[in-house]
C-alpha cells in the first residue's frame, strides 16, 4: 500500500485522527485532536525508535527493487552478490537423512513429537565428536537452535542492564541492533554510532582485528572469520582477548559461523582452542553456510558450564543454567527432520559433500579477489572466508559504489557503511553464487571499475 490515508474514529468520545505514511521509514506518526486519558494505549518499546534506518539487507532489497522497477530491462541481468545467502543444493546426505526422518514421522512406532529443547542427543554428541574433539566440550554444553542470528540476539536475555558492550566496527548489524532494541544503548549520532557502545575500530592498518581496549568491557562481540571483512584472528590475538576477558570478568560472544571456510591450518576454528576460554566465552555456530541450511534453519551455541557472571547482589552465577532455562521457555527445539539432516553432515558422505561445497564457494572468492585486484583496488578477505572486502575507488563512498555497481554493472554488492562507520569506503562482495554468475561478475568488474 502506498500514499497517505486518514482514518477517523470515535475513541472515548474524542475524535482521533491517525495519519499513516508507509514510506517514511516505516514509522507511525499520530496526531490527536485531544489526548485520551481514560484508557491509555499499550506501552511500546521506545528503544526501537533509536533504529533510525531499516535493517541493512531489507534496505538493499528496497533499493534494488526501485532500480529494477524503473529499469525493467535490466532486471533479468541483475546478479546478487550482496546478502550472504547460499545458492548450491543441500548435500545429498542431508536430504536422504531428512527423507528418512519424514518417513519415521509417518509411523506410530517411530513418530517424534516434541523433542528435547536443547536438541537431540545424536546431534549434540556428533557436534562434540567432530567439531570440538579434544577441547573439553560436553554434549550438554551444546544448545541446538534454528539460527545463530537468533542466538546472538537472544543471548542478551540472560544478561542484565548496565553492561559495557564492545562491538567491532565494521560489524554484523545484528549485534548492534539487538542491543539497541534491548535498551543497552543511547541514541545514535550523525555517523550512526550509538551512545553507550564501545566501538573497536577494525581497519586495514590492524588487518581488521581490533586492538585490546584500554577500558573495561563486560560483553565483547568477536566474529572470526569475520563478517563482513573476511579477516581472521591469529591464535596469539585470540589468546590476548581471552587474557583480557579473564582479567576483567568479561564474556566474549564469539561468532564462528564461518569457521568451515578456514584454510590456513594456523588459524583457530574455535575460541575454545585457547586455554582459559571456557571460563570467559560463548561460541555461536551455524549450519547455514556449512551445508546450505539458510532456508532449512539449524545452528548451535556452546555455553561451557565453567562460565560465570555476576548477579545484582554480587554473587556469582553460572550462565549455562540461565540459558538452558531461557531456551526451554522460549523455544520448542529445532524439528526432528532438520536435526537428522544436520547430523548427516558429520557422516563420511556428508563430510565429502560439504568439502565440495566449501571448495566451490572459496573458488568463487578467489576469482572475485583476482578480478578486483586486476581492477586496481585494494582487496581483503576471500582467503579463509567467503566474503571479499574491497576498498572503494578514490572519490566514491560505499553507497555510491553500491549505486555504481547496480546501475552500471547490474551487480548487487553490500555497502561497507551498512556495517558501521569504519566500514565506510569499502564494499563487500559475497562468494555465495554459481560459478557461471561469478565469472560474469568478474567480467563486469573488469568492464566497469
């Protein structure tokens, strides 16, 4: 629906006029001829009003739609390298396991209703055996969910007010926006930075791994391999963060959704490879990019039982039972067929198919890197991650680069400014695509950059 409409109704004997303009940042403005007092309306969460713009990826979709609506002939030529969604089919091992699970649900003897909220034992144990062998992680420290995006936001439920929160910049927008929604920030300034957050600049000079802050942070968001920059953190750098967290009573929220793309044997795949991390870190992982589960939905979070925080009275409390209580209260568990499909990733057939998927996407990343370098641009990432982080040509900002690539090359990229102030001057290219599309993108880069 477009345009503006006026709706008039009788409310407590007072005429109320509501003016709605759906094009104005999805905001609702109301004008009252007289404020009703007898029956106040339900109170909303004012923190949402701090989110000045729409979430990055819907905003990209809106701009692409506006362009294709105005240029219908170009619509069929658009190649999307913006959002990090996979393109290749699910591994056959996963599909077969899910088919078998569906068949089980068709019999009374093997029917599954509500499963354990934390996840089925067969999947949790497979994760421990194949992903965390030798790291001292137990199956009951694994919580299965329907997405790490959800988990990185929902984890805030178990933390109280007043925490100092450190955010890398540029950053995956969910970390910032969920803290804004939870009331952990003040207002945003002109550059989009929110008051109350401790921003950790990630730049080409520090290879997009931030320095340890001089001040204390209570919650620290780290993502490696990084989204959006594609950077990785060394073992020494992660050890420094663990040392800092243990010294300051901090908790590291470690997003390892892209660990499967690591090719360098010296790069840690898990924060728990670092001594002492089980006392100061939570790790989030996903099957979305590992095996194409972006539409199937399955992920998991590791919360060691040794991890503790502080309650309002100063006493120490383990985080594990709090998250377990939250998880079982607000979540009924990922579906049985999905968990069977996820467990099949760890079979010999599943491992081989996943390896082929990763090789395909990383091959795409290498082609994109090479094309951007040949165009004379400074390029980062794409070696241990499926994202290529590219510096904009002189004189063009990141949204300008988005427009240039869309309008001239008919390629959708992600503007760096959408990931934070430090992302300005860069754009992200996703390697999640067919080889044919990526090769065409490379030709268009050569022609237009």
